[in-house]
């Protein structure tokens, strides 16, 4: 049975590796998030300027990346990243939730102007995603 000091030594050796891996994964997934937001905007543009049949693509594609900010949040904790990065990761997830709220409220309250916040929020999500990707230091 290892002594308490041996167990601490083993923890000290593995913890930096775990944090390093989390930061590498964070950086990769943050850039993936940026790419997904860009593709989502492209699909919306196709629905507007090409064919409205693309709206179903727009509605479905978000489900492929809507939880990425939560994964980024977990990685920010395990990678011991600054609090600001943790909060912004959570904020990105909340902003995606707001996308659903804008569309739902506009429909339920019959106030189409609320839906106009949807593309504005999409721009903010892009900026936040870019901030997260650029904030992730090379590991």
C-alpha cells in the first residue's frame, strides 16, 4: 500500500497532464464551436436566399453543437482555466437557450419583432465563441 506522500507524488505528476489535456481539448472544441456557428449562419442564409426548405437544416443543425459550451465549461474547470473563461462558456450556453426563447416568444406572443433578436444574438454568440477560441492558450 502506498504511503500518503507517494499518493500525493502520483497526484502531482498526473494533475498537470490532465489539465494540459483539458486545455488542448478546450482549444479544439472552442474552434469547432466557432466553425459550427459559421455553418449555422450559412445555412440560415441559404434558407433566405436559396430555398426555404433549408430552414429544417437550420433547425436541426443546432442540435449537433448546442451542448458544446457546456463541454467547454467542464474542460475549463478541469483545465484550471480562469474564471472569466468558465463564465463565458456558461454564457455561451445560455445564449443558445435564448435563441430558442426568442423564436418561441415571438410565436407564442404573436410579436414577430422579438424574433428579430435571434440574428442579433447569433452575432453575439459568434463573438463569444471567437473570444473563447482565442482565449484558449496553446498547450
